[in-house]
C-alpha cells in the first residue's frame, strides 16, 4: 500500500501546487491563457485543477475507509472533518485584517472551494461505507444523468432552461434564490448548490480508482489508462448535448476531468510502482499536507492583498518591485511571481514532511 499511496500523494501534491499557481499570479490582468479558466463552455488546464482534487478526495476515501466500518464513531468523524472544512472556507471568505475583522454579513460568500470539498467529502464517505462498488456505480450514473435532465429539461419560472450564463439557467437561478448576495458573482457561483451534485460524482469516480489501486488486480496502470480514455471519449461525446463547463460542473465536465485524472495518475503509478523510479518528492511533500497548504496560501494571499503600501497592496508592491522588469513581458513577470509562491509553499511542505508533521483537517 505504501507505494500506491505515494503515487496518490504525488498527484495530490502536484494538484495543490498547481492550484496555488493559478490562484496567485502577480496580476490578474496579465496571465497566460492556460492559467485562466474558460470563459464559460470548454476547459483549460486550469479547469482541471479543482476536479482533480475532488477526484483525489474520493481516491483517499477508498484508502482511508477501506474497512467500511459503519457506526456512530465513523459518522461522527466524517461529520467533524466535513464541518471543519466548511468552517475554514467560510472563515477565508469572511476574514479581514482590520476591525471589525469580518466582512458585513451581506458581503460574505457562502459557497467556496473548501466548503464544496467538505460537503462532497461528507456525502461521498457516507455513501462509500454503506454501499458496495456496484451500488456506487448506480449512484454515480444517477447523479450524472439526473443533473443533465434537471439542467436541460426543467423550466425556470415558466421559461425553458438554458446552459448559458442567464437568469433561466437552473443552477444559477437556484444559487441566486438560495444565497442571494452571498454568491461569488451576482448571477451565479462556480461552487453553487445544484452543481455540487455532479461534484460528488467527481469524487465517486475517484473512489473507483482507489478501489482499483487497493485491489489484487494486475496491470493496474493499464486498467486506469483504459478507464481514463473511456471517460474522455464519453465526456467529449456528451459535450455535444451537455457542454463541458466548469462553472456549472456539467456531467460531461465530470467525465472529461476524471478521464484526465486517471490517465495522469496511471502514468505516475506506472513510474513509481511498476518501474520503481524515484521522482516527484517535492509533490509528495506538499500532498501530505494538501489542505493545510491550500488554506495557508489562500489566507496569506488575502492578508497580503489587504495590507496597504501607498497606492497598492503588499502583494502589488512585491510584484512591481521584484518581478516587473523592462526585459520581461508582464505575463512572464506575473507567472514568475506565481512560481515563487509555489516554491515557498513547496518549502513549507518539505519542512512539515521532514519533521513528520501531518495536520489532519
């Protein structure tokens, strides 16, 4: 199991460091296209990052709860961990460095990345410890097909639903009705309520990968490659009628991102477990404390954005005075700033790992 978990840690760490990179450019006005989200339909490498993490959440559930113990203690531990993730997410969204130290209630965003991770973890873990793999396949199919039917056939206030960014988009409409001013944008939230349903499917597909890695199957890398290729094909076929869209977390998006996740994880597994190559340690260090690194990077970034230095923030001052040069394009300077942040948190991951500090959230 050690090497199998190692390959998952490498993938998790690479995902979290890429998440840090895309979240902390020097300036949002100058970012290379692959490091930006798609405007609406379609996907970029950046759009793979969050679903990859949910996928690994599912894979880790298959490792951590493989004994499928069903009792009050198991439910309590799952609920407490989910609650902590949601609470940390809400804290990040509300925190201010100056008095009154928290935003006005009406300005606090309720959905968010950590909130979605917490909710998805809770339901996926509960399903996993109660259902066998055959029933989990049925649940995953129902989630994906059910979401597609809801988004395409259920009218919004008497108007046919659309998949465009519009008031009669069912997912957006529900977020506005439920959360009001507490959304990421006035008209939608990429981590909204209804789209959490297919996000659970992203984690469940990761569960199946975890079951394969913990099984006695031979040629696991080959199986994962075949699974990943199949998901990619199915996802792109579904894209014809249900476009790939990260903001809506469409069913086609779930399949395509799970496809890429399986292909990449299969490659890592082949190199580390089959060929016994030593590589990717820096990612393993970050992966061992992934949530901690994500929280710290988000928190420190918020603090640096709120500390004012003249007409700019501490973040802006560092970018302008260290990374901006006449001989560099602004996009390159912005990328170098992001890479320096990644290096910083890689170092933190390394220190925590070497001191055997593993913080469970």
